[in-house]
DNA sequence: TGTTACCGAATGAACGTTCAATTAGAAGAT
DNA sequence: ATCTTCTAATTGAACGTTCATTCGGTAACA
C-alpha cells in the first residue's frame, strides 16, 4: 500500500496502521487477518512474525495509539506556565489529536468498552500514565480541582472532548477556536475548585 | 434457566435477557448464538423464530435496553417542580439505573461505539427521544443551559455519570448520596448558564 | 552457512443459519 | 367432552462459510 510509510517505519508499524484504518471501517471482528494483510501489503503469515495472535495485535495497537495520544497531548507543555493555562493547552491538543486522527479516536472508544480492556486492565501506555496522570494528580494535590474521586476527572474531561470531536467529524463543519475554548470551559467550570 | 422469568415474559424476552447477560461477560463477538440458546434454555433454531439474524437481535436488544433506561430516568419526574430539581432527579435516576443494571451499562457503552451504531444511526428508542430529548431541549430553549451545541449536552452528562457508575461497580464500595450529588454538581456547574 | 524475514496455500475449528421433523395449542365440528 | 384440523412454536443435527493460525519453503542478508 503506502510504500513510503512502509519503508520508513517497517512492516510492524505498517500492520498497526492498517489495522487501525480497517477497524475504523469494520470494527474489531469485521476485520479479519487476511484483510489486514492485504491492506498492509504483506502476507498473512508475516503478521505472525511480529504479533503472537490477533489478540496481542489489538493489545499492542492500543499501546501504540495511546502513546501517540500522550505525546500529542503534551506538545508545548511548559511547567512554568499557570496551571489553568497548561490545562487548556492540553485540552486543545487532545481535541486536535482526535480531529486529526479520527481512526484513533474511534479505535480508542471501541477498545475501552471492549472485553480487551476488561480482561487486560493493566495493558496501558506507560508514557500516558507517567505524564498525563502525573499532570492531573498535581492539579488534585494542589487544589486546582474539586475535592472528588480523582478517577472521575479523566472520564469527565474525556467524555466532553470526545463528544465534541465526534460532532465535528460527523458533520463536516468545524468548531471555531472560540467554540473549542467554550467546550473546554464547560469541563473546567465543572471540575475546578469553585 | 429462570423458569419464572421465562413464564411471565415469553421466550423472546428470555433470549434478550440472556444475550444481555452474556455480552457483559464475553462481548458481542465472544457470544455465539449457541451460547445464547443454551443460557436461555431454548434451541438455537428458536432464536430465529423471533429474530431474523444475530444482527437484528443486537439491534432490538439495544431498543429494549434503551426503553428501560428511558423509563427509569423519568421515574418521579414532575413538570411542576423547578427545572434544576427535575434535572437532579433525572440524573440520580440515571446513576441508579446503571448501578442496578451493570450489564445494561456495559452493553450500551459497547453498542454506541460499535459498527452497529455507525451503520444504523436511526435505530433508537422512541421513548427516549420523545421524553428525554424533549426535557433537554426545554432546558436549552429556556436558557437554563449554556448556549452551546445541544448535542454536546447529552454526552457531557452521560460521560460523567457513566464514569462514576463504573468506578462504583469496579470497586465494591458505594458512593454516598452526598457523593452522587457532588458528581451531578460537576455536570450542572459545567453546563448551566453561568 | 546460518539466521531472520517473508510468503501464501492448507488446515481445522468455530460459528451463523437452515430445515425437515416434532410438538403444542387453538378453533371448529360432532 | 371428544375428535379433527390447521397453524404456530420448537427442536437440534447438518451445512456451508469464514477465519485465525500453521508450516514448509523461499529470499535476503550477515
């Protein structure tokens, strides 16, 4: 398929990207290994050189996507800036990542609600845990946020951003920068210390 | 299986309830028709007397569950009460429905992110649309809520409640009534007209 | 010459669906 | 009440397909 991509990233990443693209269209179980092989331009057997099974392929794809999400979220983060400004920057980055990678958005949403996530709860991106979780924990410890169960924060934030991204993607009209700020204000006004 | 339930509700509902219970454990794909048949105490062929295919079984199960969710949410709603009080009542009802029906919660979350929802976007509960959507539209028109895209409201609300319900279910310690109110306050503070 | 990467046809298990046969139940006739 | 007839409900073995995975072999490369 995409020879350039294949050349620079190797067949392993080519397979991961093909799987991501196909799952967007057909879902986990509408995507047979033969289809992935064809789309990636490799033989079916080759996939098993890099992944033990379809199941581990999905598990590793999740880490791969989540790593990329974590790095996108953290772009231009500056610990010297006010916490609220950093929060808004991270949220904007997250929104833009979803808009720029709709297949990743769809995959992540499917994954977290699938038996994979339930059966392998420890399978997650180390980068995401180290960096993004740390950022939120800092906000909790320093009382920028309401005094609530910290595990409520992330889903509250994510739910709104994902909803907004899905709306923009399903229509073909984009939210303005001001709209995005307003959306993040919904989140911030909900979770900030009142 | 459950003879009492079967007797009063008929085999169609028995099959629906078995499917719901099994999907919670094994997911869409991991739940073959033969397993549903066994769990429901009917022959495989009998399922096809009530449903055209596995696909339509899932589609009808979604309507069935969403109808029950809608009715649970609307319990004790009183149009004479202040809008904010009605809102809190509906949210508490929704949270309690998730807690009391974890299999429904898991199914709904899986469904909305599956190819079913993408391929059949018009397949939804009429009760839910008539009653719950109407309630939110009223809040938008009468300026109880921020002036934002109305489709952002529902996912924002749902995301937080679902997150809270999942936390309570995954641990085995319950949120207190005050905790639940606090959670709903997060939602309300985010979306209310400031 | 040994090792790694890659191929793709073959395999075998799993699964959704069908269907010919059986039973249950309702309606009607006597 | 009893028998007859017709339809709907139910069964589960069998079918055909799909799909993940295997494996014997070939090429690349060190």
